[in-house]
């Protein structure tokens, strides 16, 4: 098979790495890819993955490439490409592509859409309101005592959420998003939710339009600093499994969320084929969905795919073809930890072009993989090219061992201004 992967981050590197292990993969491209993806080889024939210098959002150019090269499967990583309708476009031209279509991608592209969907179909969620005027938004926030999650309605690279604990903070957050345009057009409307308390986990399920197969638990670390302090980021690290639910409890939570979600999709004429990723808060009154994402999480993907035993090509094809009902997901009985190395200043302003050393030494460690996120090649040297630069991932028989191994690998890598959180998976080990 010929496979085209869309995207350039750590999630896409993990997808390429896992897809390349399949005996079905005979040739692979990634658009645009990154310095690490360009070093991956296919297990079948040793051929390098080809990085194609095209934007993941440049749909006409991507279509032209696909019509010329005729990949047997296209795999879409980023939310922006899905929201723009790349799946619809490729399908119109007879090309097989994995990911939700534009209508289904609204679960992530519009928080207002997904909030309305949850309320109409009985999916447990927070008390909320959607507003296009700052005054009305502030009034609702005040009714919650200012204890809110103030969210830009549209896509904001995983960073469009401000958490507040007072009326003054909530009003400032509304102004920052709606008046100051901190997240651009994504903040034309805001969704304000009551601030839920509990343990937050990430759930993932792969879907084929009829069934949803639940992944094991994982937990992302959104805040920039240790102890969940600082600004929201795209994710500073993740691990799997998370010990806050037993297998039986995970199944119960999955049923409480995914069954009404599937029924709602059927009722609303939404054919969801791809990955649904609800962020869930385990509250005292039960699990509640904070929001939906319509693609693999980043950096959860790095933790998940180092544990997945299925052939990923076969799994994604089953999702596209509607045959997931006959597939059993298989997971290694180990734990995986991904620590993100970010540029200094992230998620604010940061410099690019800083030389990176030590990646090969870290990659040489057993049970360890350095997934590139924001990297590029400059004169033969790997340099920083984004806010989240690397996802240093290790897997071992226990979570404690995986965490130790991941941080040992991090210590071998150097670039100017490198920033990490030192407490990835700490909650799981302290519980």
C-alpha cells in the first residue's frame, strides 16, 4: 500500500512510526512532515518516508498530489485540515482517507456545536452557555461566581481555554478572548462552562460510523508548569494507562458517554469515521465531558501507539470501511510516558532555529523513542522549529519505570531554552 499522512507534529511522527511497521506499507509520504519523520524507514522494504513540503491546510495542493500519486490510504492528523473538509474533498475524488468529514469534525471545530449536541442527547457535561456578546458572557460567568472555563468556540491549537476562579478573572478572560482577540477568529463566540472539580482524563475511541472501540485510559498535562500552574498549552506530556479507573469503571464511563454519543450521531445524520477524543472530568457526581476532539490527541498518541499491538494500517482501514465491529484492540500490558520538550517561552513567544543535540543517544536507549514535533533540518543539523519540539517517550513494565526512563532520555537531549515539566505522571504515582 501507498500511504499519505497529513501533518507535521509529534502526533504525526507517532502515526508514521507505527504505520511504517506494517507489512502493508510499501511507500509513504508525509505532508509536510518534520526532521524526525524524514528519518523513518518502512519495515517492509527499508525505504525512507518522503516528506513533501506542502501545508497541511493547503487542500488544493494536497489533492493534486494525491491525484498524481494515488495513495491507497490518506491519514489526517491535524484538526484544522479536518475542519476545512479535507476528507469530503478527497472522497469526492474517489480517494480513501481516514478521519471525520467536515460535519463530523464540528465536534472539535465548534465547542458550541458539541455542547449543544451533548445537552440534546443526554451526554453528561457541565452547566454552560454560548455567547457572541461580551456583556452576556460576563453576566453568565457572574452567575457561576466566576468559577468558569471560558472557551473560544473555534480551533485554537488546544490553547483556547482560560480557567477562572473569580468574577474579575472571568470578566478579564472574556475580554481577552472576545475583545482582545487572543485566539483570533476562534474567539468570535465563547462557551462558558461551570468549573468542574475532579480528576481529568483523556478518553479515545476509534469509530467506523456504527461502533466505537474504546482505548485504555491516558492523562494529558495541559498547563505549562509543574503542579498544573501556568498557561494552557497543547500538552506538555502524557502517559497511559492512568490508574484512576479500573477496567470495569472505564467500560462504564465509556458506555455513559459513547453510547448516547453514537445514538446522537445516528439521530443527527453524522457519519463519524475516525477518532473521537472526549476530555472527561471524574467528578463526585460522575464522569462529565469537558469537550470533544475529533482526532488523535497530542501527546496522548505517542503514549498510545507505543502500547498498541494491532497493525495500525489494518485498524484505520477498518475504521474507513465500517468493519471495526470484527476487530479486537490489543494493548501491551505495559505503561508508556511521553515528556514534551518545549521551546523557552512556550506557549507564548519563542525563538526557532536552536540546534538540538543528543537525540540519537536518547533514541538508542531500550524501549525509548524520541518523536519530533517542532523540528527542521538546517545545514544537516536538527533545529527547533516550533513551540513543542520533541516528545520523549519510554515504555516499561510499570509506570514508575517508564517515567524514570523517559526523564533519563530527556537528560541526554540539549537545546537552548529547553523547557519541560518535571511532574508528568506524578499524579498517578501519588494516588
